[in-house]
């Protein structure tokens, strides 16, 4: 039976989605109002084209809406955190026990990762729209199709390892959303840059390829060790719960694949001829494997990790 | 291969040629590009292991796949897609990757050891050409300026040198731990894999079902187990002896039937107890999910549970036989179970007669019955048990040499008429059913059973140690930046005779676009405050 607190958590969740959607709209306005890229194009009319500006625009309508967007994202993240905490208290357990809760936490980590990354790399501001879009889609799916009401979890999940393993894996998955989006847009940006003769388009307002690449790398090198730690914690838990620390369960196998792909990304960044587009493709593949693991393996393939809570 | 080509080449060239081929092959194998390709291959090769059912995990799912896709399943099977992680091509990829890794990491370890002893690279002639640089003329003497640089470089590996004309240079480097972490990470990876392999060679896993209420199991040999997976170097003759007695099993459920907790009280006798002859003393332990028993390097897990209905057959001559064997849960939410409890009539020696008088009690068991005419279970806990049984009589086929499932009867004997149904009834504990010859079958009571797994893996502690080292190495190699710093101080004498010093500094990040700019700017702000330091792009 949903308690008052559980209902409160659900309301906060809805409010969170609403605030994020609003932030998305503001980001959208900021993006389309961003004249900095266009100004360069106009100024360079007839002359040799410069690569569009790299620094975040500091004034004007775009910047104003952009700042409002960031403020709303912060508000949304606070509501989001409140929703997760309330749910944990309502169920009186760690609030990461089913698909709905995983997705909620993954999205929170993606948003927090984005906010921190934005502080470090302000020039990436126009990326906000593209980070929030998958977050809102995921939250919508989580709140509708995958929603389950509060309840306790099965005996195997009643372990402190759940707190350690599931939290770190979900946190790293969420953080890796940011580089996934950044690398995807890096590839778009490179394609745009490769054809300087085509007319001005909205894509000119994407952050520069160099900024996108740096952002992707910086967030990945934070998330990858967390992911590695989460895998090791999972192995320790499996040793206590399933009788062996590694058993090639489908979820483990796909996590292994993701780990190998991200390892390949880090190597690609240090390999001549792979540094640019190659590495970005690898990073996108890495995030695709994480999403595949979250949805397909949880919901379609039966394995030991079948805790999606979808009956 | 190369030897056959020798005639067309001048004598003596062939060994060199072969050496060159080997050397190029080795260089190719240990190059980063090859490592990248091998990493990709590894990821792709593991994919069928996630998408297709695997024999090592669930053989019945593989059988189902064969039944569902009879055309492609044998093809997939012939290339090992149902045993991916034991397939030779999978092993080939990771072994090549390991060789490539060793070939790359060992020379780098030597190189790093050398770099640790070497002095930092001498100051370049033109510091303004470096990605980070700044300069200014300060109103201090060269000694004072040098002292400031020296102080700022504490914690750096640094060296000073004098150039002609009283100029002094500093060269410094920091972040050696990055490469050290990188090497620790890769070497730990090798150690981890060796530990993993050792576990697969010398370890074993066995599953056994033991009845609660005093059932015992001793680790004396493979035959004691229901299933046993031995490592390649395990023949089952030298298992660590210990004994387990299962006293009680408790399952707690929520009102909706979801399990809340499982615990089982057991007693055990370790090798030491057995050697000391303490055969009647049991050390108590409570086994639960997530909480295995660890004795002498062996782990014992509670993996599952179920019910064993107990039946007593009373023959017309007054002889009784009691049977109690596990039935298999077919519905894991209600624990509706099915099984077959088999009896041989006592005192029958004639083979022909034996084969007509064997009995099997087979059917369904509900721990909490719905109470209707068709027995179904509505709750997994043992509250109101009922069985729906068929009593079969005739030849069970127990001695035709083929093994048969303990959960079912041999259907072919039913089809051939050698085994016939002689009664059908729904019974609650205490009720019995009479057969045509006066034999009665009584449903006495219900016992619980637990399924235990015994695991032995001598490599896993090493794997853990290497995993921790791997993580530390990874953290170091990704968080620390390797960077170089140089300074050149040139003395000047002003027109009024005051001592001044031209300070030029330069910096170079040796690692991949990790950002050295901010730190360099801070150093510049301290050492050359008035200058406009040129921050090159962070990459």
C-alpha cells in the first residue's frame, strides 16, 4: 500500500520531470537565440571562414535563458533527490530496487554530472538541451511503463552490497550518459565542420568539436573507475550470494563488454589516427552498450540479475 | 614456412629475414592499434554469450533453443556459440590480448624504472615555443629569483644548471605516479587473469539437495552430489572432508507471497573435527541468502528450497514402507511442486513379480491448497498442504540400466502398459487411499528440503587482491597528470645599477589533453606576476 510518503515521492518525481521539461524549453530558446556562431559566419561572409567561437557567450538573450535553464536544472535535481530520498524512507530500504528506481537515480546522476561538467567546461553550455532530452525521455519511460509502487525487495537483495554495487553501477551509468551525448554530438559537429560551404544551420551552435571531445573525456575518466569499482563490488557480492564471483550471467557479460569498450576508448584516445572520430565512435558504442544492458538485459533476457521488478 | 623460400634468396639472408618477420610481427602485436582491435574483438566475441543461452548457465534453455530453432541451432553450436567462454576463438582473442599487453607493458616498466632515475629533460633553448609559457622581468637579483623558483618546485623532481653568462636554468617534472599507476593497472590485470584461471583449474562446485530435519551430507566424493562441476585438475578423489546436517529451514513471506527471508539452521563438522573423531558434535550455523558458511577455504551456500511429501505404503500383509523424497517446485511464486515417490514391495525376490508390484506416487503438491477439486497452490508457505496423486503400479523401469529422473516416472512404461494407474486421489496429511489389492497409501506429513552449493576456488583471494590493485592503478593513471616545467633566469643590471632578472617559464603536459593550463597559470602568477602568460589551448 502506498503510504503518504510514497505518494509524496511520486509527486516530487512528476514535479522533477515538469521542471526538467521547462529547463529543456529554456535551453531550447537559449540554443536557438545563440547568435555567437552565426555572428562569426556573417562576419566572415565572403572571407575565409573561421571555426565558430569556443567560449560561452557571456551576454544577450541566449545567455540569460541559458542561465535560467541551469537554475531550473538545479531546482529539478533537488526535487529529484527529494523524490528518491522520500521513496527510500517510504519503503524503508535503499531506493534502488527496481527498474523505476534505477532509472530515476541514473537520470539524477546524469544531471548532476552535467552540472559539474558545465562548471568545468562552460563553453559546453549549448549541450544542455541534448543532455536533458534523453534524461526526460528516460524519466518519462520510468514513470509510466516501468513504474512500480513502493515495496520491499526479495531476500537476495537485502544486503549492504546492494547499496554499494547498485549505487556505483547506476551512478557511473548516469555519468556516462553525458560523454555518450557529447561524443555523439562531436561526430555531428565534425560532419558540420567538414563542409564549410553549406549554409548556416542550427548545428553551428553546437559547442566546438574540441570542447565536446574534452568534455566527453573528462567525464569518462571519472565515471570509468566508478564503474570498475561497481563491477568489483558486484563480484564480491556474487561471491557471497551466488556461490561464485563471476559467472557470465548475461548482465555480467554485457557489463564486461561495456568495460572493454570504455577501455578501448581510453586506448583510442592515445592512439594516432584514432584520437578524433574513432574514439568518439567507441565512446558512443560504450554508452549504447550501457543502455542495452539497462533495458534489454533487464527486461528481455532471463538471468540471475532479473530484478527489474516487472514481474 | 620461410625455410622453403630460402633457395631463391642468397644464403645467409634467410635467418635475418625470418628475424625481421618475427620482429615486425612482435612489434605489430604489441602496438596500441593491435591492442585496440583485440579489445574490439573481445567485446564482439562476448556478445553471443549474452544474447544466446549458455550451457554453463542453463543447459535446458539451450535445449529449448534447439527445439525452437532446429535449423540454425546446430550451426551456432558447431562454432561454440552456446559455450562462448570456453570456445577456442574466445580464448585465442584474450590470449593474444594478454601477449600484446605483456609485450607492451614490460618494456614500458623498464623504461619507467629508467625514467625514475634519470634527471628531468634539460631546458629547451626557446621556452616561448612551448604550449604554456610566460616571462617577465623582475626587480630582484638572480639568487632571490632562483630561490623563489626552487621553493615553488618543491615536490617536483627538478634539476638546476648554469648556462654561460650567469644564466641559470631549472628543469622539473612531476606526475611519475601516472605511469606507475598505468603499469600497476595492466600488471594487475594479468595477475587477475592468472588467479581466475587458477580457480578454474583447481576449483570445483557441487550442488546437493538435503532434507531438512536432520538430513546430512558429507563431502567425500563426487557421487555425494546431485551435480558437480570439476576444475580441469580436479578428479574428485581428494575433496576436503566436512559434513553438514540440515536441522531446520525457515522461509518468511509477505502477504502477497513475495519471499521476505530464507534461513536454514545447520550444524557442521570441519576436517579438523572429523580428524579428531568428534563425529557426534555439530557446530551450529545459520545459513541464509548472502551469508554462506566458510570453512577451510570451502564455501557452502543456501541456493534453494522446496518440499518433500512423506508417504507410507501399507501392504496387505501388514508390511510398511515410508518414502520421503524432494519434489520439484514448478511454480516459484506458489511453490506448487511435482514429483514421484517410488516404492519397491518388500520381501519380493522373484524378478517377474517385482516388476509388477513396484509403486510410484506421483502428482502435484500444494503447500497451501486452494481447497478446490483441482489442487492448486495459493501461497508458497507450508500452511495447508494437499497432494493430488496418481498411484502407479507395475514396472518402474528402475533396473533397465538407464538413469531416470527422481522427479518423474518413466513415461514409456506407462505407454507400453507396464505401468498402470491404480488410484487417483487428493489427500491432506493423515488421509490415505486404498488400492484394489488392499494396499493403502497414506500422506503422512511434509518435510522441507534445501539445495546447497559447495564451492571451492583457490584463486579467488588472489583475484580480489589484484582487482584492488587494478582499481588503485586505474585511479592513479587517470587522475594524475604528467607534466614538465622549465625556467630560465637571466641576470640584468639596470641603468641605475639595480639587479634585475628576466624570468622565463615554460610548461608541457606529457599526457593526453588532461589540462595543465590552470596549474601552470597559478605557477606563473607566483613566479612572473606581471606577465601576460600565454595560455595555449588545453590540449
